[in-house]
C-alpha cells in the first residue's frame, strides 16, 4: 500500500520588542541567568499582567503579510500545565478567540508552486529555559525568557512532503525577518518549529494517527526529522502495527526521533479565559495604520527586481534574501545606473567578503556610494576588471573611497595607444617563434601575447585595446 504524509507545522516566533509581553523586563537575549525578571514574569502572588501594545501591532503585521483575516476581538486564555520552567503553573496564551485566522502563503520547491493554508496566528508568552548538568543529576532554571512575547503560526495540514515543509518554513522565516518583527535566529530559539505528521493510504480522506516532532533547530533538521518519521511510520503501518499518538524528540546526532511523552490534547490544558486581562479590540483604523506601514515583501520585491532591473530570477532571489541587502543593492543601482553589473559585484565580492567574516550587509565597510563609484570608474575606462578586484578588497579592508585607493596604489588604466603599441612591438620582437606559430594558424598562442602585455604593464593596460592592437600588429 502506498502512503501519503500529512504534515502541519506550528511555528513560534519571538518578537523583537524591547520588553516582555506583560511586564517591563527586558526581552533581550544573552543576559546573565535570572537577571531579566520581576514579580510579574516570576508569577508571584497578587501581580497583574499589562499587555504590551507593540506585540499586538507585530501580530497584525504578520497576519496581513500572510493573508489572514484579523478578528476585531480576541482574548487571552490560561493554558495550564506544570513544568519547572513555568513559574505560574500556566502559560498565558490564546485559544477559542484567536486574533488572526484563515490565511495562506505560496511556496516554491522543485520548480513548482503550492499554496499552504494558515489556520491561525495567536499571541502568547514564552516559558523559561532548563539547563541540564551533564556531570551531576541536577538541572538549573533560567527565567529570563519567561514572558518574552511570541506569536504562534499554525498551518493547515496541507503539506505533503519534507521538502514542502522546509520550503514553507523558509518562506515564513523570510517574511518575519523582512517585517523586522523577529530576528529569525533558530540557534537562540527565537524561531522554533514543531511538526505534526501522520500517514494515510494515498487517495483516502481520513487522517492517520499523528506524532508531534520537537527539538528541530534548523531548516535542515526539520526536513531530516520529517523524512525519518515518514519512514518510521510507514514501517510500522506496513508491518501491521499502529502509530501511537505521542510527542517525539529529534536526535540530530543519531538522525532518529525518540518517544518523549503521550501527545496532549487541548482539554488536557484546561484552557479558560484569563481573568486578569480584558478582551482586545482591534478596530479598522489600527489595521489600516499597520497596513500602510507594511514594507514590500520578499516575493513582491523579487518580481519587481526582475521586471525593473532586467536581472535573472536567480540574481533577484539572492539580492532579496534580506531587506537590508536589497536596499543596499538598490542604492548602488540608483547611483551607478548599471543593474546587472551592480548585481554581479554585490553577489560576488561583497557577499564573499562578508561571508568570510560572518558579517551582515549592514556592517559592510564598502558604502553603496563607493561601490557605485568603482563601477563608474570601470565603465569610464579609468580602471579595468583586474584593478577593480584589488580596489574592492582595499575598500573592504580600509573603508576608503575607490578614488583614494586608486591614487594611493597608482592604479590608473593605461589607455595611451602609442605607449601600448611600443610595448606590444617590443614583445613581438622578443618572441619570433611564437609570432611564427600564431601566423601559422595556432590561435591559442594569442593568449601568450595578451599575458605578456598585461605583465609588461603590471595589469594596468586596457584589455580591449591590448587585444585590438595585438591582432592588428600580429597580422602585419
């Protein structure tokens, strides 16, 4: 029997607010354990939460970017469970009345496009973090993350392969980062994914028994975990067994999933409206205010780049991987007027320099004006391509303008036809054997003369002039 996977993803995105969702503690990552805490996020008796308005605004941004309907009223609920990193004994989340529903995003993979539905987006607070001692039977609790604001994005069970899941995950990650509401750092836990997966006989409608996968901290691991789980469940079903509804952990080292606990259902959490928080009313004016401030999203930007700048889809994809990179490229184009040449330099030397040092485009020492200036100098014939490579490297190391570097290094292209003719005549005179070979039909020898000419001019000669003069003088 052939089985079909049915996959849904639950994505938790930590929002880039300065403070937590219900108190004034810092939401910044990396502080010493338990230093970003107060009576509210520690769950002390008698304290009252106060909602951070920015969290609602960020939620609306994501809802609009993923084609969700924004509900005009929603409320918070208490999700009750006991765990050492949850000091109150419950998590403030949303359940029966979510703020956003019925959205979708389009994803591309293997040359195909597919629309994946979004069931809901809701707001909630994060729990703390447990750190387990590898050498002693003890665990430590860091409550800095407790109360940090999250949005949870729940997909419809529309995903049919591990590859589709990875494509959907990348698309949502891209949108969140473009909106500048989440930094998308999976290693720090600010972008996390749980997957629900079941198998059913292909062509049938009812869903099979699902397992929930956790502990996947990269796009690659999400895909690997799903691929393994598909094979595991298929093996169980083909052997006449039954898949158990449970939560399983992904072991990256072993490349397998392990059973963690039985899968909880909604009633296990005993959801009820939080009595300390009033319902949230989102009026049309607020939604319209957020809509007007929305940036151009990556898919739209990609299509505009191809249309406006006449660059290939691949170039547009690379140049729009981040909002900051796209802005950098557009500024270079505005200043030099050469879209394709600018794309080649940004995708080539600029990204290579940054990747070698693991730096972001916002930290690039080469300002858009400097790169544009260098491109103009190439087009004007002041420097050639080889010189430009040297100039770009010096600009990255020093932050200086191309003009300053050219002056310091004496990197001015030789375009004097008389001087170049003398150099070429001298080279031809010194190499009669190669001249005879070339005139005898061995065209490859031409490269030898080009190399000698560039060597004699220390790479400063105009390559086109060298080629034209060589052809003319060797023919005589």
